[in-house]
């Protein structure tokens, strides 16, 4: 005599089917979330180069009777760098002021010394920025008073 096979109840079959669909739905939702959470890349605007002119610095050198009045133009590679710089502007201005004061007087006529100072300021400012980077610093005007 043949033994009849056990038949699963309809409820058990529905429950096992639902449990099998849960991982598939979770994977599908994960993939959907991944592709919708990525922001589309915006094409860079080549015509706009973010830059910012810092106000004049007046640095007094007591050991050497000189007062240096200097203005910088800072160029950024992207708008996000400019935004970070603007948000930390006061702090970074203090950094530049202390650097200029500790460095010693600048001869405004000496082109080599001016270029060295510009490169040094890029390194100093970039070391204090978290994510952004400064592309270049240009001394617009320097006067010894």
C-alpha cells in the first residue's frame, strides 16, 4: 500500500511564499534607494572662477620699523571651496595675520619674495581648511608705510 504524501496546508504555503519574497523586496528597495540617492553631477561652469578679495592687512613689525599694508586675492577651484573659506573667514584672516607677523617684513618691490609669500600662503591656508583647497593667492597690492 502506498502512503499518501503529506499535504501542506494553504496557510503554510502562503506563509513560506511571503517569507521568500521579503528578501527579494528588501534587495529591490535597496537598489532603488541606492540609485535615487545619488545626485546627478552638475557640469562645471568653466566661465566662473570663484575668487575673493580679502580686506587690507596692516602688519606692524616692532623690531623693524615697518608697517606693511597688503591685500590678497584668493582663487578657488570650485564654489564649495569658496563657501568653506567664507564660513571660516575670520579664523583664516587671523592665521594670515599671524603668519605675516611671524615671517618678517616683506619688501614690496622684491618679486621673488612676493611669489614665495603667495605660495607659502596657499600652503598655510590649505592646511587649515578641511575639505576645500585654495588654488592660488595673489598679492594685489603691498605698500610699506
